[in-house]
C-alpha cells in the first residue's frame, strides 16, 4: 500500500486558521478540520460559534474530539517529510568538476548513475524509479559521465556496446552488421582488458625508461661531483705550487736586493771616508788661511818676516786629482739572479712534483679505519660511526672491565689490524692543540704510558701549539709549514717503514725506518685531554681524496 506521503500533498494537512500542519486535528459537524487549539481560540474570540470556512452557525458550542485517523495521517506525513529532508541533506551538491543530476531543477545534486537508455544522469532521489519500475530496471546504468552522447553511436544512435579490434574503435550492434561486418569484434570488457594489459605493459616500459634516465642523471651528477673534486684538488695543488714558487721568487728577490744594497753600502762607506778626509783638509786650510790673513794685515816688518819663516805657506795635502769613488757595477746582476731563479724554480717544481706523485702513489693503499670502542680509555667519547674520538671530563661508568682497554693514556686503537703489505689512512687534526697518532703493535701494554718504538708505538705528536715531535727513542723536533690540518699515515710492513705526511702541503713530515714488525699493527689515536675545552675538537678519520 502506498504511504500517506505518496498519496497526499502537504496542502491537505494544513489548518486553514494557522496555515500550518495540523496539531491535534478535530473535525466539526460540517466536516471541516482544524487544530484543536486554533478552533477553540477562534470560538473564544467571536460572539457567534460558527465554522470559519463555511460559516455554518452552531446554536450551542459543539463538543470537540481529536480525529485519531487524521492525527495518524499527519504523524506519518511529518515522518515522511523529515526522512525526505534528511535524504536531500545527505546527498551532496554537485561540484563544478562533477556530473550533476539532469532532473534536479534548482539545486543540482551530484549524480550517482547515468542511464544509457535514457541518456540521462540521476541523483539518488531521481534514480528511484529505475530501481522500482520493472520496465526501467532493464535500462543499463553506469557510473555517471558528463557527455552521454559520446557513448552512443553517431551513425545508428545506439549504445556503443562492442569493440572492433580491427579498427581499434567502439561500435554498436548495427555497426557489426554493416561497416565492421567482417572485422574482429569483441565485448567492451574484453577490449578493455586487452587495452588495460597493453597499457600496463606500456606503463612498465615508461617506468623503465624513467628509471634509466634517473640513473643517467645520477651518473651525470656523480661525474660532475668527481670533476668538481678533481678541480678542487688541482686548484689546491696549484695554490700550493704557486705559493711555493712565489715564496721562492720573493726569497730570490730579497737576496738580489741584499746584494745590490750591500754594494751600495760599500760605495757609500768609501764616499763617507773621502768626504771625512776632505773636510779635515778644508779645516786645516781654513786655519792656515786665517793665520795668513792676520799676517798680511800687520804693519810690523820684523814680525811679518819672522813669522813667515816659521810658517809654511801651504799645509801638506793629498793629491785628490787621482782619487775617485769606486762605483759598483750592477751590469748583469739582475740577469744572473733571474738565471739562478730559473734554476731554483726548476728544482722546486721537480721537488713539488715528486712530492705530489709520491703522495698519490701512497694514497692508493688507503684503507677504511674504524675505531674500536672496546680499546678506548673510559674518558674518551667515540662517534656512532667510529670515525671520531675526543676526550670527555667524565668516565663512562657503564663500560665493562676489559684488559684490552687503555687505562693510563687517552688512547684508542682501530678495529682492523694489518700484518703484511702496505696501508694508508688520514686523520684531520685541524683545531686541536695536542694529539698523538700513528700505529701500535698488538702486544702493547695498555696499562702503562710509554709510547716509543721500543714499547711498540710509532707515533708523532703535537705537544704544544705549533710544536711537533716524532716519539722516537729520543724525541725529534719536527719542522712543518704552518699548522698541520690533516696527517697521512703510511705503513710498509715488509720494508719496516712508518711515514707521516702533511696532506695539505703534500710533503713528508717524518719516517721511522728500519723497523722490524713481527706482530699485527693497529691504527692508534690519542686526542689528549680537552684542556677545559681548549682541545675539545675531535680527531677525525677522514676519507682519502685521491689526487688523481
């Protein structure tokens, strides 16, 4: 049975007095319906008791009762209205890029289905007949689309339900009997599945092409990075070489200026001596001139004659006509200095080239060094990757008791040992005021602090600012250019050689030679005390930048 909401309209449930849906509806003797409160108030405010619609008068006010049938109909109508209102509120309004319902007049709701038979899109409410009416149930519903005409055959005005693999187009049933009669026809689903498979294959190929190009980009970036590193190394080498050459030129220039100035000083000294003698003779001559002038003015004949016999007319003087200041010759001095400079520069270039070539050769034996926390003194702080070590003020109390651990010196060994061949590693010491580094043999006593070759240590150290030493049997004071930034350690096990290099300057600092190795050797680092923060910078094991 149809509900009240589907048979009656809202106007049939309105009270003619308040013009709203009935509340406690009553029926008068003349057959008209009103809200109980509305008709009671109407009769109370009028002298005549009559029906507001037909004006039928009642001599006696009728006794009124709620019409239960109409009341139930009103309740059902209210519930139906509320459900419809809620349903419309739930349905979404169509957004600009979404398919809207073709039936909605004002507020276009979002379409939920499109009908290929009706060529119309429907919202939830207007789709209801297609879900209820038997004839409409046979219509084909699809997900909502905007241009339904595109789903119809332009020639036969029929739905495009098939796919022609021969022409690679969608067709209707009539097309298969005319233009595509002998073609390979399949269902839309089969055509869809085939195209989707091809699409997946094409997409995989595209993804492969993308990956190949991304890898190519990485290779290009790596090439650029390597080129930049090479350029940086060449710039550093050129700065180092030209700085050395400039120093050499400046030194040669200073020496040349010293020679010229020394010659000039000799000339000036000789001239000063001559001037002094000449001034002395001038003084004597002036004195004699004064004496003669006085005699020439006397009127005493005897006095003049007696004094002239005792005074020589002219004092003894030097013959200055043959005396000349020796002028130093500077002819050829510059060309000689330049020739010597060329020779010196050539020797310096060879020395620098040999040093760079030597370091390049040694760097080929670079190894990856990681520090062993089980050997580190309790006060040392190691980085998580085992590449840095610094001194801390507090002892790490959580460490297990381990005889392999240093207890006297702030030292740590590398994890990897070496018992043959050659190996090389680099340590950054920039910013530190004290450190020891090098190699140590396996059997060293970690509970005493005596780092000498006799006790199994081959080390260099920085004990004071800019003071470097090799810890040989007798400490050797080392000469370095400026302050060390990075130190390279090279070991040739069979040759018994431990060498230390200034990586930035590309020069050898010191070598322990003639060593006899019979045990495993370990990289050794000691960052020294942090000196209340003055020496807190860690020693860092650096990756080797090959000077190719």
